[in-house]
């Protein structure tokens, strides 16, 4: 627990995390001392540009891609829009059909829904009771005019891990590009996206100890996307706008730190998750939303309550901990979870606990 000792324990890390002190320290000089515009050619700009490119390499390393395949964005939502809209716009002469999954993050689903208003055909794959898609159903959904498939690596509400490398290979075998929303995966599960079958991936710094307002899109060499923000030609012409050097530096720093201590981080998160769940035994009636044999991230633990609602538990325990009943990104209003609906799970009895290192 951080800050005021009277505050409840924060168990909503899948929504956001506090910024790591090492990251704050790394960023501070770029607000005051090294303040140049990274697009400027003079020494002040070059200092900032050097910092941006160092961070780009650090961000690339955590997902095992080339630095030049990293495009900095304001976060995962922008990266998702750039990936899906940008890929369709640049490749629509090849086809007009996209595939995604009913349990994707709203940023992915809403982007597809928008493209449907432009005449794009979208197939939304269903899932089983654990949230897994059927590989056979994916193969059947692929068409000659399919150009992109989008499947998230780790689900933000359940922690389920999809085998994105296998799914990407199914797509590659048909000559179809593959995009994964890796927002909950990076720094929590192995993220090797070096395979050429994985065309694009995105993630955001604030989910694992970095600052808010900075994210990245991985776009592999040899693939084209159309920019969605036009300006001065930054990021290989794919994302115009002045570089946010302090946040980019912070992003690089947390990626470096998490990669350096990856195994220790996973061990700590797994132990924290297990100990917290065990602490509920005998206190409340519950079952795990996903069975233990299903691959899932060590930082997300949704439980299904037996004899009380999620709201009742959170009210009863509000002085002890803060948790969630679903995604924080839908809106500030309480909404039914489209993920739990797709799993046919009882909406009002699920609490998502999520942990940070």
C-alpha cells in the first residue's frame, strides 16, 4: 500500500499503476534541463532526440522487435485506432473484411464498429466459457478478402492469455495480417513479438509503472498503415506532433527495468495473487472465474461470489481494499461487462483484483 496509511489497499492495477520512482527520476531532467524539441536540428534538439531513440530501443527490447518498428503514441487507445483504421485504409484494395473477438477491449470493438459505418465487413468471434476462441472457428471465418485479424494477448477483465503466436500463424498461413492488443501482457507475461506472423502490437506505459499518456504501436517492416494524425512527419510520417520527450524517456525506463527483473517480477506477482486469494478462504463464499489450468496472467484475479453481489463486497470491504467489477475504460458510468456477458458469467457477482509490483 502506498501513501496515506489510512487509505485502503489498491488492487486495481489493471486500470493503472503508480509511477515507479526510478521512472520519475529519469523523466525529471527532460522537463527542465534537457527541454529541446526532438525534431530540431540544433544541440538542444539533438539531446532530446538521443533520449527518444534510446527509449525507443528500450521499448522495442521488451517485446523483442527492432527499434525502427516502434511508433510512439499517446497510449494504447490511439495505437489501436492507428493500427486498425490505418491498416484498413492502406490495404483496403486487398479486401474489406476484418475479424476480431467479442471480448476485446472497447477500444478495439468501437474502432471496428466505426469502420462498419464506412462499409467494412467485420466478423466478431465468440468465445467459450473461459474466454478462449476456437481456432477452427477462426479458420472458418477467414475469407479471401480478409486483411486483418485482431486478438488481444491478455484479457483486461479476466487475465486470460491467448496463444497469439499460434493464432497469428493461422492468419499468416492465409496471408492475413495479425494485430494484438498487448496492453495487459507487457511486463506481465512473456512478450516475444519477433515472429513475422505478428504484424502489429500495442501497449501502454501506465499499466506497469510508467507514466500515463504514452504508448507504442509495433508495426513490422514491410507492412503499410495510413497515418491518423497528420503533422510534421514525426514517427516515419505515421504520427505527427512534437515528441513528448519526458514521457517517452519514462516509458523506456520502465520497460528496461521490467525486462531486467522480469522473472523476479512474475514470481512476486504470482505469489501476491495466490496469497490474496487464499486470504479469502473462510471469509467469503467464492470461486475463481477461470479454472487454474487455463493460462492466465499473474497480475489479474477475477473471482465469482457465491452469496453476495460484487457491489456488496466492495462496500463492505471499502476500508480494506479497492478493486473493480470490470474495465475502467468503458466510461465513468457503471455498465454491464461485455466480457462477462460473452462468457455467460453472472454480471453482478464478479470482482476483479489486479496487482502491481
